[in-house]
C-alpha cells in the first residue's frame, strides 16, 4: 500500500493538466485563408497588465510571444520570407499569469499559468481577414510544469498556427476545448 501511495505522488508530481481553447471568426466577406498563404508576425501588443516583481526572474511578454509564433510558423513552413509580403498576424495578449508549479501540485487550479491571446489576421494590403482567440491554461501538475510560465507562449503559438492551418484546409476542424495532459 505504501508503494502505491508513493507511486501516486510521483505520478502527480510530474503530470500536467491544462486546457487549450481556440476559435476563429472571419470578417464579413471571408470564410477561409488561401491554402498557399504565408505569414509574418506583425505588431504584438501586451494588454495583460502583468508586471514581474523586481526580485523575480522575468521575460519580455511581447517578445516571447513573437519569438514563439515566428518559430512555429517556421516549423510549419508558413513563415513569409524574402520578398513575400505575407498575411500579418497581430497578436494582442489579453491575459498572462505565470502561475506557480508548487501551488498547482498542492492544489490543482491554484497557481494556474494562463495565456489569452487575440490575433488579428490581415491580408498583405492590411484588409482584415479573421480574428483568432486562444486561451492556454495549465491548471494542475508538479515538477513537469516548472517552466510553464515560459513555455505557455509555445502552446499559444501552436494553437494560433493550428487555427490558421484549419482555415487553410490543411487540417480538419474540431470543436470545443482540447484537453492537454
């Protein structure tokens, strides 16, 4: 019995649970993005209001989002390069909470890491195409989630690019929040 309890605590200590929610709303006269579209990361705005205290390790929130999104677009072969004007992705970070891995381990839901982003997509000539809303949350877990306050930007970028690919017909669309474990 003691071994089972110890094993349970080890599993809980390294497991992580979270949710990803996403949606895409197109402008009036649009319902998709061309399958051959390429993208650039435009203006990244931080409206979260979150400020790291001076004694904490910190990061630049907009720069972290821009880097993660650029990396994800590159990995998927969707980054506009050279003379390509590309569609612009202009992310606005509406909420960011770095959370606390120890608190998540003790009490799931406490110490959640949260990233909510609204990304406006524009044609190369600045016409609105769509808005992608994403929410990434890590609400439970232990040691495995220690870097979540940084890696949540990667998860957010993955969700944005996934929605782009679905709107381009490169992936099947699915409904509802996607659990992450």
